[in-house]
C-alpha cells in the first residue's frame, strides 16, 4: 500500500516554527508506523529523528501521535490510520518540550520527577544470609506496579500536566506506590512527604485518564487514591489537604451530608486571614445570586446518627 | 419508570437550581423519583474507601428496601463513586457480606447487590428513550450553540461507565442530546477532561487554569453556553469562571447549564422556572436566544 506520512519537524535550538515534511512510501499491508518511519529515514531523509528501542511495545520509547492518537509506533498498524485516507500525520507526544522532530525531553517531563521520590528501596538490615526474604503474599499488592516500565503514557494522558509542567505526574507516583507498599521499605513517612509535594500526591484530580492510558492495567488513578487513603489513615498530609479531608469527614459525620459552606471556610483554615478574605467576595456573590439560603442553614440527614455510628466503627477498625 | 432519587450534597446546597430543574423535568417526562432523605454523602472520592463503602452500602440497602431496582443521581461524581462501590459489592459477595455484617446489621439492614446506579443522563437514553424525549420537545433550541462537558466520572473508569460494549454510547450521550433537542453542537476537545474542582483547595492556580481552558475553548469556538451533568463541575466552571478568566488574562463569560436546565428549556419551561438566575455567570445570552424562540 502507498501511504503519505506528514511528519512533524523541528530543528534543535532554532526558534523557527515547526513544520511538516511529506513522505510517500510503499509499505506492506501489515506495516507499523515504525516501519514507515524507518523507511523514510533509510530512503528519503536520514536527518529524521525519532526514538526506538525494544520494537515490541514494551518500552514505550517510540511513543508518538498518529492522526492525533497517542500510541507506540512499533505496534500500531498503519492500516488502522488509513481507513479514511492514505495519509498519516505523525506528531510528537503532547505536553513536553520537543528536542528534535519526534524526540521529546522525557528527562524534565518524567525522569527528574521519578528521581524526586528517591526511586530506590531503603530496606531493613538483611538477615545473616544477606537476604530479606518475604512470602509472595506480602508482595502481591505491588507486583502490578512493579511491572511498570515507565512508558509515560499515563503522564501523557494526565489532565494536570498540560496546565502545570511541574506536577509530579502519575508515573513518578507509581514509583512511590511501588516503594510505599513494599514491606521491606523503611522510610514510608519520608516517601509520602516526597510524593506529596509541593505539586505532588494531593494535586492529582483523580480524573482516571492515567488508568485509561496505562497499557499494563496498573490503574495509577486508583493507586493514587489508595495512597491518599493510606496517608489519611497514617495522618501524613500537608496542611491544606488535611484540613479539607478532616472538614469533609467531620461534616459527613455530623449531618450525613457535606456542608459546602463550612468546608470552604475550614479548608482555607480558620486562622488563614488572607485565604478567608478571598472567600468573602465569592460568598457575597453566591448569596446575592441565591446560591445559598439566608440565613445559611445546613440540613441534617434523618439518618445522621446511623452514619456517624458507621464512620466511627470504620475509623476504629482502620486505625 | 420509578427510581430511588439520590440528590447528592450539591443539589441541596450550592446548586439548588439543579434540584428544582431535575424535579421539574422528571415530573414533566413522567419519570417517578422517590427521594432518599435518610441517606448520606457518598464520599465524593475525598473520603477514604474504608469510610465511604459502608456508607454507600447503607444507601443501597435503603433503596432496595424501598423496592427500587435503580438508584438515580443527578451528579457525575455521585454516579462514579457510588457506581464503583456498587461494582465492588456486586463482584465480591464476600466483601458485601462483610460490610453488611460489620456495619449494616446493627440497623437491621442488608444490601443484596440488586441495584443499578444511573445518572439522569443515562436514564434519558437507556430507559426513557431519546426519540420519546424528542417527541416531548416543545421549544426546539434552534440556533443555540452548546458545548458538552461531562465530568470525569461520566467518562471513566471504563469498568464503571462502559462495562460492556452495550454501554459504549455513554461517551456521546451529551452530544446526541444537544442535537436531539434541536440545538447546535459546538464540540470541544476538553469535554471529557477534568474541570479542576477536585484540587481547588490543594492547588487553586491549577484548578482555575483547567476551568479557563475548557470554558475558553468553548467560547473561542463560538458556543453560547455549556451543558454539564455534574454539579461539582458547575461549581468550578460557573462559580469560579470569573477568577479563572482573570488568572488566564481573558474574558470568557460563558453560561454553564445543568443538564436538567438544558432539557427543561427544550421542554418549554421558562428560564425563571429553571432558576437560571441563580448562576454566577450571567445566563442572559442563553435567555435572549431562548426568548427569540418562544
């Protein structure tokens, strides 16, 4: 089949606007996008830059966007992109600086953040035989996270990173997860502190994009939420997240329902004059528009006593 | 069609207009809702699962006892959090039994795992029928350009939202609804992304940047308004839009309609009846368009 690739091009260090180069090549029916890129480089333009390593969809090195869809080019069939027209537009992955053509700066986007959480085990002193043996069941929980190969697809799909490049991102949080849940690790509290920020664990919006993007089924979003639960349980939180969580739980415990007015005030912090002052115009506008009744009354659920009993019991069991 | 109606916190708090409009629309369409008053917040993804699961089991047990097969919500977050909890209870009877025994037995309750959690949007398509809804339209919203905004939990995770192929359509219900009531779809890339609300206290700047991004995109593409099935999104997209626009250095002023308000306009209710005046961003633009159709 004859296919025309429209490939994103950018020269390093040059301010000139990125452009596209067109390459028409002859490919087998089952060719991958990577086959196409290799053919272009071999036959038409030796200066085309892209990454490739394992060539079997494991390492994530060759991630690009084909017709707007993020994929590993080594496993994505060209034919799946040419159903409507024999053209495939190839772009670098989103949200990170492009070094040249399809090669992006993963170092600042992901690896520096993985480094941030001390990506190695700090184990207990090994036994006399030099080993820290564990039953398999003790590792079951992190087997899945251990299978992460840092392809970065979760970071690419993340909804926070496009607005904040310095957010730690789900990939680095999965490294934290792998270590926090390892029974041999001795620095859980420190690890949580490293993971939480600034711009860490509590800045995740739990939008489930990371889980949807993960090719290994690691479910980063669910794990991030579980890590928050664990931090909550262990009392390890930064001030703002802690205030928000405790106020939320207190409200549900008291009345069954969430008291949004109180939550806003308590999340800002009762002694945080600047934060509270910022709420005044918002509250004034909301009241003017009839967003909340005047005087402000939060109603109790008739079942609030039962809900309180359940929460107290669950807290005791999980202490 | 009869449902146990779970109002959620926001429709009884920060967005009373959602409660009013949902009741009006359901009433007009003959969707019977029995409001659950004796229940609690589902945790909204903020409370840890070990607290929220028992609370949700209690809610489900109550709905079962009321004789319902489906629990209807009017909030994406409620749908997602309760849907995920329900999935755990259905998939793992031993876990359900444990929760029943440890937390519900004291009150003489038991959740048998028979319930389905559905958002009003899903009810309209899967139970009521979009063609039937079309037949009820009294005021086709011709010329009104509308952008959809789902809220994360109406899109993901797949296990809850689209557990089988049969439910694949859930990812385009809003677009189909906009066209069905005669309005014009102004599609945006950010329709399935996060509005930023969950991190409003943890990182306000990022939260507002997300709100500005999505409302700004709709505005740039020429939308008159946005419609969302999630009141938490509404709190950010409407309630914080002016601050978000200021931070982004732009003017946006995009009215954000709750799902039942939007449907209600097509059913012939007036903007006053649907309490559009309670919004923070002025809805004048929508009212002008709608009044031209009246």
